[in-house]
C-alpha cells in the first residue's frame, strides 16, 4: 500500500476525532481504505508465513 493512502487513513482518523467529524463520503472512503490496508497486511503476513521453513533436527543426524 502506498504511503499516500496510509497518510489519508491517518488524516481521516484525526478528522473523525474532531467535533465536526466525517461526512458520509469520507466515512465510505475511510472504510474502503481500511479494507485495502488490512488486505495488504494479511497478504504480507501470509507471504512471511509461507517463506518459513521448518527443520526437523532428527533428520539432520
């Protein structure tokens, strides 16, 4: 995920905490960006797990 999108997520999170809050369009944008961000995290985590190789010490003997 590009840094610009992460920055936008952070901007929306800060604005959501203000008294004015978010518009309906901004809420929809925030939700879409969050889904994209979580999908990227899951993909990176899966790639990390797939690259792990287990070694059985007993097979080495």
